[in-house]
C-alpha cells in the first residue's frame, strides 16, 4: 500500500498531540483511510527545543517549512503553527501544487480565507479546517455538509474557552474581571498575553468562519463587530443575576431579511442571557454553538473548544478525510460562497440593552431619562429603581432597537446633568422578562 505522506508544520500544543495520536492509532487510521500515514517531515522554529518523549524520529525535524511543503514526496500539509505569515505562503504553495491542506489556523482563515479557497480551486486540492473553530466539536462539517440542504438563520455560540472560564468564575464566585483572569492564567487557560481572548479577537475570527459557512458568503474578521469582556464588572454580573441572567461572550451570526434583500450580521460581544437559555449552563472553558435552521429547527453542539488533544482530534478527523479523498482520486466540494450576502453595519442591527445609571433622586428625573429613550424611538421594557441617599440606581432594559439608536440614547444620557454616571451598558440576548 502506497502511504499518504504528510508534512506537519508546527509541533507545539496541538502538533505534538497530532504526532502522538498518529503514532498511537496508526493501525486504525490505516484501516480507515485504506493506506498508512507517514510523516515526511516536521517543521518547527527551534530545532533544539526539548520535545520530551515524542514518538517520532528526531531526524524528521526541520526549520525549513517552505522547503518541506515543496517536496515531491509530500501529499498532505498539516499546519498547526498559526498566524498570517508565513503560514499563508506555505498553504497557498501547497494548495496550488495539488496537495491537501489541513489547518487549525482560524486567524488566517478569517483574515484571508478567500486566498486559500482560491488556491484550493486552482490546484484542485482539499482544504479542511475543522479544528479552527471550537476545537474538538464537530461543527464545521455539519455546517458545510449535513446542513447544506437547509437554510441556516442564526448561529449563536460561546466559542472562546478562556473568556467563558473567566465569566463563569465571575458568575459563581462574584470575583472581579482581574481576579478571574489571574485565576484563568494560573490554571493555564489564559495565555501570558490574553489580549486575543479577552478583547474578542479570537472569537471574532471564529465568528467570521462560522458566518461564511452558514450563509454561503465570504465574511472576514474585519466584517465582525467586536467587543471584549474587559469592561464587564462584578456589579454587571450581580445585576444580571438579579434579572435571572448570566453574562457570556457570544458570537452571533444571523441572516437578516430586509426590503432590499437578505444580509448577514456578525458580532462578538458580552451579553446577558437568561439562565434558562441553553448556552447559560455552558461553564468552565467549554464551548457550545447553537444553530437555528429553517427545517432542522434548533441544534446545539457542545464540547471542548481548546487544548492539545481535543484540537488534535479534529485535525486527525480531517487527515482521515483528505487521505481517503486522495486514495479515491476525488476532492471535497469546494467553497460555497455563491450567496455573496452583504454584511449589515452594526448600527442597523436590532439589539436590546441593559443600562445601569446612577442618577439624582428627585422629581422629574425618571421622566427626563425616559424622554431621551423616547426621542431615539427606543422602547423601554422594564425599569428598576433603588434609592441610595440623594442618588438612585436606575436599571433600564429596552426592547429591541437599532444599535445606533441605542448608542445615541446612551450618549445623550451621559450628557444629562441629572445622570451622575452610567455604571454599565450591556446587550441582552434571548427572551427575558
Ligand atoms: P504553539 O505555539 O503551541 O505551537 C506552535 C508551533 O509552531 C511550535 O511547534 C513552533 O515551533 C512552530 N513554529 C512557530 N513559528 C514557526 C516557523 N516560522 N516555522 C516553523 N515552525 C514554527 O501553538 P498551538 O499548538 O497552540 O496552536 C497551533 C494552531 O492551532 C494555531 O493556529 C492555533 O490558533 C490553533 N488552535 C490551537 C488551539 C489550542 O488549544 N492550542 C485550539 C484551536 C486551534 P517550536 O516548537 O520550535 O517553538
Ligand atoms: N415601553 C414604553 C416606553 C413604556 O418606553 O415608553 C411603557 O409604556
């Protein structure tokens, strides 16, 4: 049996687990693919790095990733390095040359997925990236295959484990954001530089990939409205609890119908959701994605969204798929971006707000505040007031209104002299009373 020859680019958290699983499951993988997998080479940055007892010949390591990709005896390129360049150059080279590519690189797919898909079409190659969103959870293949006969209307997900750990910890212990981040760092969930997670960049990249697949359109990271969780306070969490809600960093991609046709809205931001919502019980560093489709109804995908072994599981699934395709002399369906739906500006997206205001407690204040909402045509759903000496805390939850109208309302409230401060502004998702 002629082996399928694989170039592994990267041998860190994910790559090392890919090597281990390829070794441990060699016989089963051979049976499933119809041919053995052989590692042709492993590209890394530091040859001298201690790689423990990795079950692989040390002579396979190289720092020349491009040279490895170009070798004639390589059939499949597995990229688990990350970042835009040089990963893009390697993958475009491989795809144009007809080699199959498996990648976990969400940043590159969200930044310039179109270039990779074009190169795959040019080379007649397979491009698989199940591990790029929600780690071990089989999610992209259901979107790009199983649900291809249906019309997806909305994808709502918790797709970043670090921020979910932080927010879950704040919810259960009342900790501040800083305390919860320190805990997440100590436990190894958060990176030394947690910016990509806590500022929402990671979730935004995944949101772009999900929206592209769900709505058959090219959606990039720049199309995603992004807010992180650094401003979420212990008081916000307590306020959410008082409303029977919890706060989650959500990625929401939805199809919006309008008089001039359909469009898509894609956003990542913290939001209050009712504790009865299926995503509310997703704790710790787990991920979950809730998909709504016209015929299928509601579907939920849940599991580990990160970590070496869970992510490697998704990579291995892709390796089996591309290995089988190569043996059968076929390639999977190419990118489906025929719908080419425009991305709706965030200002036009209808959302609900929870606003907590510190106001003077005297006659006419409530009317003045309500007047600002009315001026911007934002309907108030509930108002709670609690006195505090000469001041009062007003907590207002709105009905759905265009985001731009809500933002203008908040700006005008800020300028009122009866408003001492705006303690928090959070979006509300899902049905709340
Ligand atoms: P790591 O930082 O642990 O590993 C990166 C690997 O790439 C290392 O082996 C490093 O070499 C190698 N590398 C870096 N630069 C180069 C270069 N210029 N040439 C050759 N090799 C290079 O990353 P992860 O394993 O955590 O992540 C890999 C990919 O998987 C990323 O795209 C990430 O977004 C994605 N991913 C990761 C998840 C996770 O839980 N970790 C979850 C889902 C996706 P050396 O070993 O010598 O340093
Ligand atoms: N929703 C109404 C408003 C209040 O915002 O004016 C109740 O009539």
